[in-house]
């Protein structure tokens, strides 16, 4: 046991119940083990950070509709595994995220853990050569102070040119380099929202965006997407939500939406831009995945939403999915007036992005760099098709659309079991994010995000293991066990 109680935040029983989703396996007589595994999954997934104070046993029992005996037994398991610590009179708290001592996340039969919780590929081929070029080019900046609040001019010019080539006239003065698209979104939230303000989001949406909104003490307001619909986005529903909820800000992903892979067509963008303009609602447009277009050149796709939403649109982009997450660089494209406000407010957070990485990214945003990116798109399109093929063998009762771009499939499961499947999958050597993470209020138990950024053999093996995990949850026999891995 810990001798000192950490000064972490506290999670309520209701909120923890939402995070856990449908944690009990169908027909399982081991409720304490199921609950302990579900809580451990949230710890290892970063949803329950070190020091988080857990609700009292009575409160959690009421929120989950379970007995206090079951809650106590689950906490005992977590304490034995080093995940939770307790002290009489002080309650229980998360003590060791990432420490697995024979717990739920140890693959059955040993072996490595295939990580499908992160939808991110390895570095773009040729990255080491680009870094060598950047190392030599860095010399011209070494005599300077190294603080560039807006970013290196050469990089901002190349980002601006890419927007212009896509149909949105942009100058370098409208671009600020950030430490990733998520950092960019946090900067906008800090400037435009305050406690209690509403932020319109899609349902489902990117989980880290929801956490950023909540961390700003704002309230996410969901509008449902229809993955099976002709367009996906319910423009009329967004119009109604804007009028009724009066959100201070909107956050939308209209290019290869995470997690569904949907893309809004040009007509839909015009209608959506008109809705936001009429309501005077600023919108953050997340274009992190826009370069991963598998149906043609990104320059030939529909114009950026900012072309319809005008100065109310704040577009954020990133090199993390297209080039490499290790660069940790993104950007904001906005009107000069809006960008000036963002630059001024940035001083409270940081003083600029690393120069070396900016020099490297500027080298990647050249003709040669875009040629490498075209090769990456072809490779990822092949991986997408292979994982769909693997699903047809191993999980034929799962359904998913073939996304035109992005990095993941949004699979509809045969029953409401996403959280239970995520818990069971960890025991079979696959880490996946339960779909409840992508919902404002949890739920979405009939869905699972399945990234396809890893090599085909790993994807085949991951799907095979997911089939076994699904069978264990549903009490059925695995499908396609004898299909060779290609």
C-alpha cells in the first residue's frame, strides 16, 4: 500500500460507469474479474491517470447496479495487481498505470501485444535521409535565438501553398506552426471558450478532443453521424443544434472522419458552411487525415470547409498521421485577425515549436516529399483492403464500409459488446479502444474502431485474435481459425 495519498482528481461513480460501458461478459459468473479487467483497461488506456481518486464502494455499486461485495472483490484484485492502492479513511486511487502483474492485459499464451488502440503509422520511408538534410539546413538558424511564435517562414509558406493548391487561398501570415493538431485545438479552446460554454461535436468523434473540451470546463454537444447514410453528416440536425444549443464553438472532422472514415462532399460543405456562417459559430476543422486520400490526389478532393465557412473557420492540420507522429508538429490556418489573437494567447502555453523538426517538415513538404506521400497512400490503401479481407475470413458477422481515406475502419459488431470485447481482446494479445471512448456520454457498444496502420501480417493476426476474443465474449466457436496468414 501507498503511505501517502496522491493529490489527483476524483472521478464520480456515474462518470466511471460511463467509461466502463458494458463491462460484464454475457453469462459470466466472474463479475469481479470482469470489472477489475475493465477498470485496468481504462488505467492502461490513460483514461484513469495516476493518482485518480476512485468513488466509494457504495457510490460505485449504485452507479453500476452491482453489489458492494462484487465491487470490493474487484478492488481487491486491482490492489493485488498494483493497479489500485487504498488506505482506511482515505479511499482508493490509481497507483500504477501500465504495470501489469499477471493482469488482464497479458496475452494468453505469452507473445507480443498488437496495439490497435493507436491509429498511427510508422515514419514515412526515407525519413532518416530527410533528417540528415534538415541537420545540415539547421546551421543557418543556429546563430538566431530559436523562438518563432508563428513558426519558420519557409514552413509556413509551404503549408500556405498546399491550402492554396487545394482551393483555399492562403498566405504565410495566416498560418501558425504548433506542436501537433491537438495542441492547436487546445489553444483555440483556451482562447474562445470558458467554463460552461457549449462545443458542438460529431457523435462519434475523436476521444482526445472530448477530453480537451472537458479539461477546458466546456460542455460537448453531440450531433449523430450516420455511417450508413449517403452523406453521413446530418446538416439539418447540425442546424437545429446550433440554433437550440447556441454553441460557442464547433469541432468537426469532415475529411476521413475519425473514427468512421467518412468524408463530406462538396455540396454538403457548402450547406454546412452556410449553417455555421448564418449562426456566427466559429468552427475548428480538423484536417489531420486529409492527405490520406485513397481515391485520388488530395488536391483533387472537395475544397476545405473553410472555403465555405469563411473567417469563422479555424483549420488545424498535422504531420502525425501522414508523415510521422514523432515530429510532433501541426499548424493552424485562420484569418489574420484570428491568428493574431491566437499568437498573443499562446504565450501562456509555450513559446513556439522546435526548430529542427520544422526544418525537417519543410523538407517533407516539397515535390519529392509529396511523391513519398503518394507511395504511403498506396501502401495504406493496400492495408485497408487486406484488413477488410481478414474480417471477411475471421469475423464475417462484422460489417464495415470501405473508407475512402484515413486510418481506420468503423466496424458494426453483431451485438452490444465493444467494451467487453476490448477487455477480452487484451487477454488475446490485442489492444483496442472501446467505442464508448468515442461518444460524448459513452455508449456505442455495437461499434469498434479498427486501425489498419500496421503491416498486413500483423493485421491478419490481430483480426484472428479479435475473432477468438469475440467468441469468448459471445460463448461461440471462433471462425476461420485455419485460414493461413498472408
